[in-house]
């Protein structure tokens, strides 16, 4: 069966005349995925091709993800968002996770990561890949224990690579691989110490495995083998930040920066094998440090697309971390981040429910769009201008049409309906827009005697 699958991949590669998006770009070939991205971004396909060749734009597109509507992530493109979902040992209902998938697609999230970490996860993931036009990402490390049915200490380096191959064969477009937490990075982490230690789930599992076995990180030691698997299926590697700060007091410390240096080298090694790269970043971080961190990442990692979790700008808002994340994400994206991982109100508290997911998506979408306006992304401001025109005319149906969440906007308006539909219940007939429009139309404004 495996030989048949490899033969089919080989045949497809011959027909395509390229192995990966980056391989095609280096050969001067504009792929269908590049063309799709160009149309979505209002840029020429040649610009997209050149940026993919340079590594500053990635188009995660596994050859087995047939339902994909390709998206570009990186320099000069719209800021994209990712939605995390998946079951845990305490919350195992895949029906609820599918409801979250539908919300992600409804609100046009560009990527979905299945972070399921309990039992056999492949059935859900295969259905997700079959139906989702959004990019699909995973963290194979999360799935290792359930997939292999082994405890952590019993897992071998070869076992970890088996899980990577399984996810690639299923059609996953990008994988978070924590290859940068090697012996050197751990030494810096241990030497300096931290208030919160390691908060990355995948990073902590690898740290524990390395400490218990005495071995080097298998994803670092066998990095070339990982790249061969990813190249075979055109999977983008998302270099995980195992030592990202989990509180603002740990940001920009020796552990974070030492790992980032390793990620810069791993980025170049992946590009040599025509594997596209994204680099993951913090984490928790005070606002005044965010811009510098974005610039450092771009410099050290050679302008590879930057994928950030937050950053969360304060540690004291459990239940509201979709807001702390949106603040940090907007600042990060203005200063160079290309891809925002959403954070829900449930962060640090529980597995998010569907409403948490919706709140997280909307907050992240607001941050991404606000950043795109500030960055001068082509046509980013157009929908804001349409909203302004609709408000100028006091046309509620148009306003709802342009809203990020039309249903919520309509529900709020209708919950306390105004007497005059050309106003809202906040100002009523004293609406500034109504008053100004009437005066400019040559009408007299009255309040006490108006019928």
C-alpha cells in the first residue's frame, strides 16, 4: 500500500514538474496555488512566485488536501488568522469540535489547527482535511502518545518520525515541529531560570523526553529526515517556539532568544530542501517589547513568515485573553507578524466552547484587519469606507452587511429599536449624523415640535 502511495506521489510530481511550492517558485513556475493567492491578494502571480522562492511568503498546500483554497502567508500579504481546536482527555466530544470548525469557516479563518491530544485522532482529522477549504495544521508531538499507544519514555526517535509521516500522508498543510529546543537552548534556559519555565505543551513533552532519556531532541537530531517527509507531501514546517514566554516577566530572555537563533539556522536548512517555513513566536509580552521582537525574528530568521500566539500583553485577564491577545496581535502584525493564532476567553481556564471560539475568531480578525490598514495592504481599507458610507446614509442593512459579525450587529440594534429607523436608541433624533445631514440638505432641525 505504501509503495502504491509513493508511486502516485511520484507520478503527480512528474506531471507537476515540481515537488513543492518553493521548488516550483525557484524554477520560475507559477503554480495554481500561487495564482489563487495572487487573485486573493490583488497582486501579480509573478510577485507571489518570487516571494515564495525567497522564502518570505509561504503557501501551505499539502498535495493530498484536495479541498484547499490556497492562502499566502508572509511579506506584503494580508494578515491571516488560525483557529485552534481539538479534544482533550477531559473533553472528548468531536461533535462539539466540528461545530467549532463550522464557525471557523463561517467567519473565514484562513487556517485551522487540530490540536487533539487524546486517543485516536485521525478519523476527525481526515474528515477535516476532506471538507475544509482552510489550511489544516497539526502538532504531531501532541498525537504521538495516542497514535503510538506508548508512554513518553517508551517512544523512540523513529516513532516520532512515524507520526510526522502519518500526518503528512493524511493531507496536513503545515506542522508545528519543535526542532529548536536542542541541548544548547535547554542549557540557556536552565542557566538563566524563569518565572514560568516552559509553557509550550509540545516543548514541555520534548524537554521531558530529552531529560528522561538523555538524548538530543529527535526533531533536531533527525531534522534532515523530517524535511524529506515534509518535502514528499509539500508540507510547510512551522518551527515551534518551545521556549516562548508564558508570562510577561519571561519575555525576550536568554531561552527565547537562544531558541530563535536555532530556528534561524533550521529555516535555511529547510529552504535548501525546498521546504517552506513559518517561524512561531511569543507568547506573553509587554507592549513595549513587541516591535523589537518582530524585527529580531525577521532578521535572525531571514524574513521567514512569522506566526505569533498573541502576544498577550498582560497576565491578569483570564476570561478576557481574547482581548489581551488582540491588542498584542495588532501591534505584532503592524511590526511584521504575518499570521495570528487566535486566543479565546477560555485561555488558561478550560477547553473553549463554541461561543469562546467565536469570540476568539472575531477578536483576532479585528486585530489582523486593523494591522492591514496600518500596513497599507492593498484594498484593506475599502470595506471600512463602505461602512462609513452606509453610516453616513444611516442605512442599517448595508451596515450589517459590512460588519465582521452581521448577526451580532443586527441583534444589538433590534434589541432596543428606535422610534425613527434613521437613528439608533443611543441618540434618537439627536443623532449627529441625522442632524448634519438634515442641515446640509437645507432642512430645519426640530426636537420639541417635530411630528
